[in-house]
C-alpha cells in the first residue's frame, strides 16, 4: 500500500462549497490515483461541520457559509463511494484567527489569549494565537477533536503546524510564569529561545499531545493519529513543536513534515537528513512527507513533483501528502495528468489503517495510564509504560515508544525519554546511550560521565569497559574525559566486564584475561571467553566449549557444542542437539534431554522441550 494523500482547504478552493463539487472532486482524485484525503474541519475560529461544542461555547455551530449543511459528512460519503479514506484536518489548531479584526473566540474569552514578553497578545504572520498552555484552551481543542472522532466514520484525525504548536514568543501570561517560577524559582528568561525555556514549553505541548493520543485511541483504537508539523528543528525552535519527541515516544502513526521547498535539491536535503538523523528503520514507515503544490503565485513544476515522488520511493518512503487540491487543476490539470501517467499510474492499494497501526504502539496502550514528558511537571503513581525493567539501586528503566527514561520507586521520572539504551544501575551508575554515544548517569538521573564512548559496558568492581574509536579500555567512576587517561588504555579489540578481579579481553582474534592494572594474566588462546564465577570461566576453543580456572588451566576440556555458566554447582551444557546439566567433573548429573536449558537460580532452572517451557529442580 502506498499512501497518496491530498489536503482539501476552504482557502482558494471550491470543493466544499456544494455536494456536487465534493462528488466531482472525489471522482477526480480516485481517477488520478489518490487513496486518502485530508479535508479541513477547523479554521479561522469556526468549524466546517455542525459542532455542538462550538454552539455551546460561542453560539456558532458552523461557518455560516455552510449553514444548513454538513460538508464533512457529505465528503465522507462520497469518498467512501470511491474507496478513498478520510482524515479530518484541524488546520488552525491553537490559532484562533487569521487577519481578523474581530476574533470571535477571544472577544468572548480574552483570557484565552497567548501573551508575549511585552504582555501583548501573540500575533505572528497574521495569525492570532490561543494560549496552548492554558488548561481551558486545551480542553476546548480536545473536545473538538473528540467530537469529530465520536461523530464521524473516519480513518484518522490530523493536527498540523499549528497543533500542537505555539509561537516561541508566547508563554509570558501570568499562569505560565507562575508555573515556571514554582519549578525553577525564577521568572522565565527574556530570551525566547533559551534552551531550558524552549524545552520546558515544548514539553507542555508534548504532554498535551500524549493526552489527545490516549483519549482518541481509548475511543477508537483503530484511528490513525496523523500530524503535519513544520520541519524539525525549525518547528521546535519557532513553534515549540518537538516532533522528534512525538515520533520517539510513539505518539503518532503518520507524520507529514511540511517539506515545502521550491527546489528539489533542498527537498532532497531534508529527506536525506530525516532518514539519516531523525527516523530509525523502525520509524521510517511513519514518515510520509508533505509536498507543496501551490502557494500564492507559486506552483510546483510537473518535473519537480515527479522527481520528488520518485526519490521518496527510492529511499523507502511509501507515500506523500500534497498541499493542496487546487494545484492539481491549474494549467489544464497538468499536475494531475503527470501523476496519473507516471508515478501514480499503478493503483495505490486501499488505505488500510490496520497495516499502518502495525508499526505503532496502540495495541499495548488501550485503557492504559500515560506519563508526561516534562520530568518535573507531574509525579506518576501506578503509571504504565510500554516496557518496565526491574528496579536496581532504587531506579528502574522504563520505555515509551522507542526511548527509555528512569523512574524512582514512587514513579517519578528522573530523566527525559531520551535514551536508546538504558541499563540497570550498577555501583551507583547506569549506562545510557544517547545519539549513538554512551555515558553514565547516577541514581538521581544526573549525567556523571558524559556521552563520549562508541561502546560501553556497566560498571563492575569499580571499572567499566569503554570503546573509543575501534578500541576498548577501562575507566573508573571519576573519569571525566577530555585529556584524562583511562585506568587501562584502549589496547583491546573487545572487552568484557571485570569479575573476581579478572576481565576477558580480545587482541586480534584471540581472547585472554587481564587484571585491574591491565596486566595479562591468562594467555590469549581462546576463541571466546566469559566472566569468572566461583573461580570458573566458560571458554571456547576450536568450536567447542570448556571451563578454566584462574590460572588458565582447564578444569573441563572443551567438548560441548554449547554451554552456560556454573551456578549452584551445575552448568547447562549441550551435546549434539540436546541440553543437560554437568557437574565440575563434566558428568551429566541431569541427562541431556532438553531442547534448551538455563542456569539454576534458587534451586530451579528453566528448560524447554518442544514448544513447552517449565522448571526443574536439582534433586
């Protein structure tokens, strides 16, 4: 399935003006090769559907141009007739009007206005903004979304560069100032792009999006959550749209960054950047970029449009969303003709929300509790995450979407959801990975050893194996980087953690053991080597596994096809295709009758026979 989408506006467009126009547009789009449309349902402080919410709050149920009709219901019926999916588009989001002298919403509720540092209402590029941080404003926008979700048979719902969003000039209203002051014991900075101030406000919007996501999927879990933000990081810096976080936290099913460049090379630059830096392989199916067809006097050339769509497919993107419908009609339908003749010549396949949802987290989140992104804005009790690791030294790694954070034992977030790897805390420090580099945090969530290593392992016996470039060495807990030498220099091709005073390290193709001064203790004779436990280590030699003592002498000659560590006097060992348990004399005290076997813990071991797993006792 390809995702071939188009926005339908009320600005410079006639589509929604009559049922006949809607029917003709749907026929035209189906014939051109589209399978999903995004009709506007909210702009200039009015809805393009009969809204009970608007009627109760502002006395105007629908844009007066459409009074007596329901354009959204008409469009859904016509789209369904030609197998086109419908995702209503809340175009204005938190913007209440555009170039209006009389803003109906703020005239009735002036306290809802976004306020800048000069204590004036925020108006940017002609748009007047509601305060997206205000709880009443958030409730109002959410009620509009939920109204459409409950009332109409739709495939999804969409916010764009104004939802969730707020110009970075905003946030200087009394309530937000008091909130910031309570947390940081100071007033917000005058610099609207101060990093802490920027992130703090963006987090409020991300928190609200989390709530919107949760409430929608709890009503209709099959609905697609679609967002079309400004391009990151520009949208983050100027409109507080932390769209990278939305993707990382799994809060969006489809995302359509507005890559509205008027030259292909610039479009290609951003697509390449997204793939290289912003979207992992798992996340890539969610990326369906927005392409600008028409804006004021500009219209994309047929050559550029075809080139952009072909490039999307060449890098693995299975769709695009075009802005907007009227661009297809100009110059005797030139763009529509080239789409139908070339890149949209083959049918796209029916737009299938279930297929899209396969890449999301919805199935595990229905009726679940959610956490906020801002670590200091809410204490979480009995929170449910996508994944929870066991507590270690008072903290636990938790996962939302694709990213990890840490919580304490009362459920309070100690860090942001920033980490790709988050290991259990060992010896007061936890290993984390951020932007492809490893570092260590302490039990309060503070970064103690900054991210600087290409590879790393948890601390053990006061040392941690770390990789710089393509070589491994060891650091102590006081390491700060820069020109400070490592405790054991990076002389090794691979390295494992210390255990019982020794660590397995690799030079060239062979493994041996060193002490904490970096001295070679056991010669580099092995094809693989594990940590010592109770004075015994599992090693591999010429495709067979055996066990050595701390002098490097074989206690059990290499003879097994696979094996694991000794625990409680026994070790799982494999001969041929079956596992059993051996003692320190290599005798199978438990015969090899299992398809898989794990070490003993508290007198019991997990074993597998066929498709069944169970536990056995030692005696």
